[in-house]
C-alpha cells in the first residue's frame, strides 16, 4: 500500500511520454504541410495551445489563397518575370 505513490508517479511519467509522442505525430505533419503551402510553420503551435487548433489550421488551408500557389512550391524570379510579361 505504501508503494502506490511510486507507481502513480511512474504511470504519470509514462502518460507524459505517450502524450509527447502523440503531439509529435500531429505536429510534425502539420509543420511540413504549412511550410510547403507557403504559410508560417509556427501556426502548428496552435495545435499545442488551442484545443481547436487543428480545425483552425485546416480552415486556413481550405479557405485562403496559398502563398506557394497551386503547385506547392515557391515562385522563382523566372516565374515572376513570366507573369509580368504576360505569359504563364
């Protein structure tokens, strides 16, 4: 009966490790998706701060214009010059 405190502490530490693994499983893909879409990858921190962070990020991705464009890559100087000259 006296060892219950030690067991509770070890279960708490185990829960914390699994929590960190779960956060990484969610945060790492969002980091790369936001970066590739041209947004600040630091928006991923909304997942950690807000309970509804995932929904907010998904709404941003779904309803806004992506800075990286449809191709998922950033524009180069040649792309910008072609747009100015009228070509696509």
